[in-house]
C-alpha cells in the first residue's frame, strides 16, 4: 500500500509538472498559406495558386495553376487548414482541399437538391465551426446549413434558411455575402432586378443556435425583419472592432443597355447589437463621385482599411481610409492606380504578418502591401489573373525532443482562415 501511495504521489507530481510546462510553454507558431483563385484572361478557365505567407519581405514559395478547370466563375472559402473551391453558375459544386495537398480534392459536394431546377449558383461558405457552416446560394431563395466535415453528399446538407421574403421581381434575394458575429449570422441580400440594383438592399440576421431569423426592428414601417441598407448593390461584409461594415457598389452602368453608372453605393457601419446603420463613406452622385463606384472593401484594423474605386472597366484604384472616421487618405500606392483590381469584397485580407494581399488582374500578380506605410512588400506572379485570396493555417510541428525519439506529439488543430465571399459581378 505504501509503495502504491508513493508511486501515486510521483505520478501526480509528474502530471503537475506537465501541466505547469504546458502552461508556461509558448503557443506553437501557425503555418499559414494563401490560396488564390485565378482565371484566364479570356475567362475560359480557372485554377488556384498556393503561396507561403512567410517570409515577410520574400521570396515566398509559389505553386501556380493547380487543378485547372474549364470554369472561370469560381470562388474560395477557408476554415483552419481546409479550403473550398466553389464552382458557381451552372457548375453548382463545392470541392474541399487540405493545405498540405492543394491539388488533391478530398471530396466534392453538389449545391443543388436532386429535384432542384436551374442553377443554385453557390457564392461562399460562412463558417460557424468545423461541422457547421452556411452555404450562400445566389440563384435561389434558400441558404443551406451544411456540415463541411461531411463524408458523403447525403450528410452535407443539414438544414435550410428561408430568405424568400427578400426576393424581388426576379424571384430571388441574391444572397451575396455573410459574416458571423457574436452568434448571429448576417446575410447580405442585394435584391437586384435582373442584375439591376433597383431595390433597397437588406441584411438578414439569424441566430446561429436556433437558425431562426431575428426581427431587427430597426426602421419603423419596414415590411421585412432584416436591416434595410442606405446603399444599393452591396457585395462585401466584414466584422471589425465592435461593428459590422457593408460595402455597396451602386450601379456600374451598362453600355449595352444604355444605362449610365449610378452612385448609390458606399460603405456603411452596422451596430450588431441594436442594428443601427450609419453611412461611413458615400460614393457621391452623378455630378461628384471622387472615387467612382466603390467596388470592394478590406478592413485591416479598427482604424485602417482599403477600398477599390471603380472608374471604369479595368480602371480601378486602391484607396486607404479610416473605418472609424470615414476619412479617405487617398490612393494607397501609386502602383495600384488605374489597375484591374479584384477580390476585395469581403474577408480577412491581412495575413499572419499583418500584410495585405491585393489582386492585380492586369498583370497576373498579387501585390502584398505593408499597411504600416502602404509600401509593396512583394509581388507574386500567379500565372493566371488572380480574383480572390483566402488564408489557411495550422500550428507548426513542435520541436523534436532528441532525448526521446519515441515521444511523438500528434497535436492537431488550426486557426481560422480568412474568408472572402461574393465576387463583383460587373467587373473589377
């Protein structure tokens, strides 16, 4: 008995020492990579690139033109070490990959019900956790609740959200992007009429525990429970600080339809608790629109952000602004003036080093900026034109203990990757 008690005491001491060692040990550094959706200049094909985030200052490692597809209407979403390549209009599928094998699909899921007619046109996944996410289906009035870790098509879809109340003349609400904040899912509904921003846009809000819609009651006389926006053609949504920001492009216009641009967009701030809405940047009017249409947004910190000013097809400029005050500091970098800039509609644009990745679809490259002074850290050749960037990450391998080669550590895990949802439909 005394021997057992002695051994028990030693064991408890070892356990206590292990706990103290774990508590004192520094957290494992995360290995992070950027995954970039790319398309050919003639819009006939798509692929993806994978780029190492480290080292800051370069040179970073690059893998280009991975798993080419005959579809250019593609998007990306990411969570932890996994990324999901989404083939959109009339392709209607989501393919899952792991960052360690970026050319090898783990599995592919259809985004259409078996008896569903037409194209669901999936736009992106909004992740609650590894086993629950929301699939935004732009071509329908229902978002899917899905299990991203599903091993079969039958177990992929686990529920639905009904957004039919936000449908307009064309019968669909055009759910384009989303974000989860404090247990609430915010879904941006463009409410376009055959691609024309003719209606007031809304943000629908759902409780992620019950998946029931929340009546926001923000405006008197509203017929819809969501948050009415003072901007049209919203695209990106992002959570920064204590607020939610939504970017809207207004109307790019259309020469083929004889429609001039309309400056009914901008960037708005939403209080995610009381749902109040405030205009941060107004894009102007027909007589005075200093930035053109605001075609994309990236928030880096509480007081640092960027947006794309769209002056015409392929004529875009990256501007810096303060999300708190709305003050615009001007073009961020002369190199990113008058370019075809894509992929800044929503999401976490800053990597683990705090650098910001910008898609330059003029020169088939990603330009990495240091937001401290907006200088260029490195330019990455992507072979095809980049349109979107997401980040995947996982903890690095622990250091090897040479004293005991049999003590293997099988630690798993991985932090959340940046998620860009909803690419501009009218050009970059």
